[in-house]
C-alpha cells in the first residue's frame, strides 16, 4: 500500500534533556519570523517587521478581486461575497496587538518541539475591515447557534491529520461589539501582504494569534461545538498527554523592552556605558488594560515602577508604551520587566509549563554588561 499524507506527520513530543534545536525546528524558524525587539520603538509595526506564523504554505493569490468569501451554515440567507462586496460594507480600523500563543515556548524546560519562539512573536498594526457582526446580521445568523467556524485557504498535514486551517469562536464572541471582530482587508492602510492573509483575514482583538485565521474563505454558523483539529487537539493547555486540557484563548500580560545599548553579534548580550540609560518598551494584555509595569536590573531582587505612556484614544487592544530611567554601574546586570493588567493578572517570574508551550509569559531576563567610562554630558 502507498503512503497516506497523515503517515508523514510526526506526533507531538518534548525535547530530551540535552537535545538542542533540531533541523525541523530550524526550518520552521527560518520561515516564521519574529519581531526584532528594537522595532518596539514603533507605535505601529511595519508589516515586514511584524511577526509571522504560517502553519502550512502561504496561498498564492494572483487576483485578489476574484476571491470569494462564503457565509453559510445556520443562516437565513447564505452570502457569497467578492472583495468589492465586502468593501461596500461600513469599514472600521482597529489597532490591535497580536501575539503567537507559543511565544516563549523555546524558553521552557523541558522544551516542547515546535516553532521555537523566544519572546519576539508579537506585533501591532492598524487593521481595517468589515465588522463580522454586520456580515452575520446580513446573512441572518441563527441566534440559537453555538459556534462560528472560520476556514482559511492554507492546507496541510499536522500530527497525522490532513486539513484546511480552521478555527471557531463562540457565537457571542463572533457577533459581539466589545471587542469587535473584523474581516480585515488592509494592514496599516494598505492591502494585506501575502504573509498576513491577502486578501482577507480575521482579527479577534485580545486573543492569541491562532484565532486570527488568514486567507479567510468561509464563515460557517454551526449549531454544534466545532471539534476540528486546531480547536480540540492543538491549542489546548495540557500538562499530560492524555488530558483534554483547557482551550487557549486570550493573551496573558507581558512587557518587553527595546534592548538597551548595543549587542554582541552572537550572544546578543547588551553593552551599555556607565551612567544614565533609558529603558523603554511596550506592554500588553488581552485580559484587560495594562495598569502597571515594573523594572528590575538585578534579576528580581528589587523592582521599580516604570512610567506608563498614555493609552491612545480608541486603541484599548494595542500595546502601551513605558519607560524607566536607570543609572547603570560597571558590571553585569540581569534586566527584566513585568506587566500587570486591570484584572490583577501579572507576569510570573517562573515558567508556565505545558506540553504545547502556550502562554509562557514569564519575565524574560536580558544580560546587560555595563563597561567602559561614562560618556561626558
């Protein structure tokens, strides 16, 4: 008998105690790129610097005008919409910070073998599109339905399952206005780039990246819970292989800073001069607005409050700027930042371990060496 596509796909596993990053993980890291942390200086991330995670291949879309979006299932009047049809609906622009659910995975011990993110799988953009609730209203979605299922055009095999990439939201979340889910057609005022879902993608403010289905081609209203692979197998918080686990949903609080000084090429150790150093960065949470950021320059022995920038009007789902002035003294320092949001959730100092490597928002310590002579004012 010939091989089936599912026979080619390896099961999930944990790395051995002394196992380094493998060729398969390196291949994933080469095609899925992270945000260079110096780009945290931008309020809005340029598309080429925004993180990218693509499960399968980036679909080739030569003529975006020929793309169709279907809205079907438990609806009164199914829709078959062109890009021009979608642009005829009222358009909304929302600034949203997106973060991969696996951000921080490669820092876990033991390490789940998958896309080896450190902490840079994040970015913020202005997304423009049609509120999903308007499309559901136009189609006459059954208010008694349970889930809304979103199907992308990317197709592949994962853990033995051949599939289109599909995710679902509860009807109340899909049809809500706080936050308002978008069927996005533009990023930072321009048509979506191919790697960001050209020509259509979903934007779900406050949720991790797995919910933001790219290359969106179908929206299906369902009267039963969706149990597809990406919903019931992947993106579950499990500590053992045989438990059902809890679904990954909203983004946990995190603060990151622009790396100070200048780097060593290989180790990325930062070098600063003695004296005044401004530490600055961004903080975000999908649970509630960020209300505090603290900074430590001695690996958590002491913490000092950072000054938060204003919340830009109307951008509650975007990251928030912060800064802290530090007097650096010669020697080696472990520098980190932690965020707290309005719900009281704060970044932990220890790893949040699970088999998928999801939601690890532990404080990231950066080695900073203060060397040389203080610069003259």
